[in-house]
């Protein structure tokens, strides 16, 4: 990625918009913060002051004042920060790479979780400079396949398993990838396999079922005979478990499965290149995470949120704490000390991913 070229083009596009630019240099953004602090102290005295107060507010985080969009419901609305021109590259880069170089819509959705003024145009501009995205092969679904999701009535009604052959690029003893997808939430679990035998597939499915629950219907495009063998093996491991065999080669899901397999292989190839590693069995865990945190076009939510009811957290990294503070916090005691020393107490870490409970209950239930 040519950061310099991206930032030059970004500046050109913003300068062409003149006063309508949504991204301003850091100095100008910080000047708005100064104006708001004055308005909060002495009151609004001009149309400019009233307009500024209507659009923005200040959030005190650590020793810094952050500019955020005005919330209609401060008690429930999430914080949406205002980015400066100089911050954009790092913000979009983190979002884009965090979802495994997903497309424009998924990158935008990820950015919009925390930032209010980074537009669709900016995200697509970044992707146009992304070398990994240029290298990805355009995968087309074979003619005759309908890419239409199966409608499931609830989260445990139908799941599908599929196998991806990686024998040409073995990782030690691992030669296959098992893909498990919940049709309702689109949540997927990826597992490396040494063989495609029913015994090994069943052992991995048992671990998944005992973690998330088991579906009523188990489907696979590998054939009904394969699924029956897997179900028979599962029955010996868990006699109480009863599963129905789904229709093989289901016309509504076959194309979607092939697309997902292509996405998995693309993201896995990028992970291996970025990490200079051939251990794709390790990369699978990160690819699974990237897929599950990305907004799905069918549900409108990430598979993670559709499954668990909230977006995933990455420790304190998902909080509003400044990076300088994060680098100094290693223990729960450090976090409590930080909170107690800051004005606003709980407000300083509202939106933090972790729950911190001290003897005095200084912070409880802080969530992003």
C-alpha cells in the first residue's frame, strides 16, 4: 500500500469539496474542540456557536478531549468519533485488514462502528490502493447456480458442512478444511483436518455442537451418503443427538457455499502473505474471525452479532480509551487507577469492552 499516494489523493478530493469536506486537518478539528470547550463554559453567542453545539460534543477520554457527533440519546447512543484528515489512513487500514480485506461495503460498515465522518468514497479510495485486493482473483459462480440464501426459521434449524481440499498445500498433517456454517446467522467455524473421514469430521462437529448447540438439519454438498456417515458417527459419540439429513446439492445454497469457499481461500492467501507463513491451519482461526465480524449482506449484521446479540470486542482495544492509556494498562488494578484519576469516572471508560469491578464498584458493566 502506497500511503503517500493515498493521502495525496485524499487531500485532493477533500480540497475539491472546499467547505463541504467532511474531513479536516487535525489542527482545524482541534480548533473545533477549543470552540466547544468555550461554548460549554460561557454559552453560545453566535449562529456558528449554536450550529457547532448542535452537531458535536466533547468526550473527555483520559487527559484528552475527543470530538464526537452529537448524540440524540446520550444514555444509549454509541460514541461516533470525528476523524481528522491525518488519521484516516490508519483508521481505514485497521478496519479493512481487520475483516481480512473485505469489500467496500464491509469496510465501510466496520469503519462506521466508531467513526462518523469517514465516507464511502474514502473507503473505496483506500481499497483502490490496496495491493492485496488487486491481487485477488475475481471468483464467479458457475452458470446455473443460484446464489440465494436458505431461509431458516431459527438459529438451530439448519447448518451446512463442506470440505475444501488443500492436499496441494499441506500444513504438516493437515490437508483439508472443514467449513461449518449456520444458515440462520451465517456464523461459520473453520477447522483444519488431516483426512476427510467421517470420524474426524464428526469429532470436530461434536466440539462445535457442545459449544453452540446442534442443528435440526445437517446438510452438505458432499453428498447424502457422506452426511449419513457423519451423523452415524455422531450418534455413537452422543446417543441423545438426533439429526436430519439435508438435501444434497440444494439449489438455493450451492452457489453461496462456493462463494464462501472462495472467500475463505482468498482471505487465507492474504493472511499467509502478510504473515510470511505457510501455517494455514493457524491462519484459519483469523479468517474465521474476519468473516464472523464482517457485515453480511443477507442479515444486515455481522454473523457474530446475529449469533450473540452484540458486536465482538477485542479487549480494551474496543473501548474509547486513548492508545497512550492502553499502553500503560496491564492489570485490572491499572485500569481502576486510571478511572479513579480521571474526571467523569465511569464516563472515561464508557464503551470499554471489559467489565471492571473494584471493591468500591468504581466501574461496572462498561460495554462498547
